[in-house]
C-alpha cells in the first residue's frame, strides 16, 4: 500500500493513527462481549475504519455527519464519551435512545451526528435537507452522508443525488463499497464498473478513493471539502474497501471466497498504516504499546461504567409522552374583518401568512413555484418569497420528504405538497419510518407538514382520488388533520405549521372551489383535537369529516325531522373522544360516515371505541358507512355508486328505526 504524507506533520500522522486504532480496539472488545453473550448484536466495521476516521477528521465539529452501522470511527472521532456508546449498545439510560433502539440507530445534535434507520435510503435525502438549510443561511458548511454499495440500488439514492445536483447542495455522498450487501455480491447489485460512474448521469463530480488508505482518504477529502465550502455542490465518493466480518456477527462470512478474504487481509488499514509510521520513524513499538494500553484502559473503564448502570425500568407514561414532541398550542385570535372565500383561497391565505410569520419556513413540491401548483394554491408565492423558499422539486416524493426531515434537523420548518394524496405512496417510507418515529427514538422533532390534496367526486379515477388518511392514523407519531370548511382549513394549517411534530394535512379537492365561508382576513390558529358540533339533536349522533360533513348536512337538510348531533372531527389524530362520548351518551345511537373504503378505516376504530367505552348508553348498533371495497372508478355513474353518500341516508333511516 502506497502512503503519501504530503505536507502532514508527524503530529498529524500520529493523531490519525490514534483515531484509527480506537474504533478497532473497541470492535475487538465488542467481539469478545458477543462471544460472552453480553451484547446481543454487533455490526463490525473491521477493515473499513479508515473511511469513517478520515471523513470525520476533515470536517468541522459543527458539520453534520450521517453514518451507518460500520462507522464507529465517526462516533469516536467526534469524541462521544465511550460510556455513553456502551450504554447505547446495552440499552441503558445514558445512551441516546432510552433503550428504544439499538446500535447506531440514533442521532445526537450535541455531536452533529444523525444516525441511520434500517431502511437505509432516506438518510441520503435527510443530508440534502441539512445541506439546504446551511445554503439558505449562506453558511459554508459541508454535510457528509454514508451508505453502502447495496443501498445504491434503492430509489432514494438516485432521488437524493438528483436533488443535490439540481439544487447544488454541498453534500459528500460516501459509498463504502465493501463488495457485499449482506451476502449479495456487487455483480448482482449493479452492472456498471464503478459506482462512481453513476455520478455522470447526475451531472455530478465523483471520485474513487482507496478506502483502506487513511492518508489518501484524509488528504483527498481535505482538498474536496475545502472546495465545497467555497463552491457548494455535491460530490459522489466511492471508497473501495472490504469488511472482514459478517454483515452482523451472526451472519458469518462463509459466502465469501477464502482467497478474497486473504487478499483484503493484506490490505488491513490499521496494520499497514502502523507499519508505515514505524518505517517513517514516526511511531516506535514502545509508543504503540503505550497508546494501545491507554486506549484499552479507557475502553474497559467506560464499559464497566456502563455495565454498572441500572437497567431501564419501563414507564408507561414516559413511553407514551415521548411519541410526540411536547407542544404548547399558541392561540391567535382573528379580528372581525372577514371575507367570503373558497376553501382553496383559505388554504392559500393560511400558507402565505405562515410564510410571513416564519422566516425559516420552506415550501417544496412539484410545480409549486412559477406555475403555482396543480391547484394554484401557491400562485404568486415566488414573487413574494423567492425561489429559495418556494422550491420546485424533481418528481421524487421520498427524497423530498427526507429533505424536509433534514431541514427540521437544521432549524427549518417545511411544508411539502403532494400533488395528489395518492402519490404519497412513493414517499411513504420516510413518513412512517423516519418522521413518525424520530422523536420517540432520540427526541428529535420532525417539523414537517405534508399537504395532501385528496378525495373523489371529481371523476379523477383510481390514481387521483384516494382519501388515504387511514394509512397514517395507524402510525404513532404522526398528526392527521382533515378540515371540511375554509375557516377550519386556514386556522388548522397555521397550527400544523406551528406544531413541531409531523402533520399530514388532508385537503379535499372536491371542496376546494365548491365550499365558501366567511373567513378572517388575518392570521389565526385553531387547536388540534377539538371537534366541531355543527348541529344538535337528541335522536342520533353523526360522526364524520371531510366531504362526509357536507353529505351529512345535505341529508339532514333533506330530512328536517331528524334531530341529530352532527360532529365534524376536523382532526383525526389527535381525536376528540370527549365530544364523541358526550354526544353518544346523550343520543344513544351512532352512525360514522367516512369517504374511505370501510374495512380498516377510521370509522372502524371510532366504532370500536364507542362499543368499549359507551356500550351501556347505546340503544342500537354503531353503524359504519363507507365507500365500496374497490378502487375508485372514473365514470360518474360508477363513482357515484362507489361513494357512500346515498347509502348513508338509507343507513341513517335504518338506525333511527331500530
């Protein structure tokens, strides 16, 4: 192996050596603990340490790094106290996740490290968002994100690189090409000769670096990082390396040909660098032994400290309280000056006034800039707020949602417009696995609102008509808002943007231009978790939301003899059970109406809750009404048959006659 020290001093060479052997010695300790049954799982980076160490060494302490399983050198390079790492690996309280996640699935703002999730790909888009925040503040900072050659097969890899290239974001995309994605070799992962070749397709600078040569990693990245700080742009780095252990210890390496293991053993980054330093006269045997003894002592002492720490005791209240970041609702009341506007106008006003109120708010989506969005909600926003804050995105929902997470990590709020709620399926992973879980896992918040134009009734067919709120009400950590009127839409959107938790904000397309209401001209907020009681009566409780509210109103207008409590839920998570139960106990009969297909929908849970908590007050079965169990058809006659509007009136009459 050829080492070129360039202008590095002896002190710098030794510092790199200390940084290199520390994770190696910890790894050796962990392998012993695995065999002793004291650690349940370990992902070894033996053979790959030079990459983590070199990357971390060239970055400033306040520049974010997004590592993976085999990047222990990032954590030690940022000088995280070892007892905290051991506590994390043992599921103790001094770790970073309160025992809720293992190994390197955590982040820490204190050390500017944002850990991975098992789905791998989303963290690449998160790096985009972090880098975008730096760029918006005109800070000369670089963000480094790690992935493996296997994850380059994921769509998130290509989406994130494309966004970074289009937006000229200063991101180091680091691919550790160690030859195997678990047991799948590279010739079954991709056909190009080098992963770095993929950079050409994105118009991106790329480099191939010997990942086992600490000096090559350090010196080349020193120049690249300095260049990125002055000329922001993404760079794709492919590090050729090898892992000498299994994907994780239980996997083993039997699938790897022995000759390949032997070849890479000769290229060990620690052994070769030690040999080089000794040949250069920079390191003596005695000094080496002293360094190792000092580090082993530090490791053992910190392991004992973590081991002596008591195990976490389960606390029901703490577990549930950490699902969401605490948020104190700020009530802002409106003046009397009102105007009669459509629902779409109210949403546009609410978004615009929030942009004025929050200078750190960025909105992102397809065609939302000069074009104004598919429904023209952001028409004129570019002229007022500029393209930095009103950002057209490529057609890649997953990386855009992930970028929203990155913006949140780095001090920004974001609103992401799904052109249609149906398209959220291509951004589903980061919503339910990253945004929803991040506060529970390591107390980071996801200050992201996802706007969801949804619903049928406009003959848009199977791919532009879904109302898919049940995908998200099922997921702890998300808040779900679904207004039916312009007044509610504007006030609830303002609250959603203020709330530091991820909010799925549903906007029914059929209501956009058909529903008018007197709405305050100025900014105001409406609290989550408070349903609206639109009508009062003694005979039956009608519970609904979205377009269902208007179907129920039409039905009651058509049947003025029916005396009903009509509840518009407004928010589905949190759910206003107090208003529901109070009404049920008064009327004794309940019907729940939703536009979504019936099975597994919100109505099912509301029905079950009423049966469990209000059974003795019921004078009849809880009725549920929803759309047909099919995809949404295009032709009007078929769509009318699909929707539950007409069936609702029949079901309501049957319940009253029970």
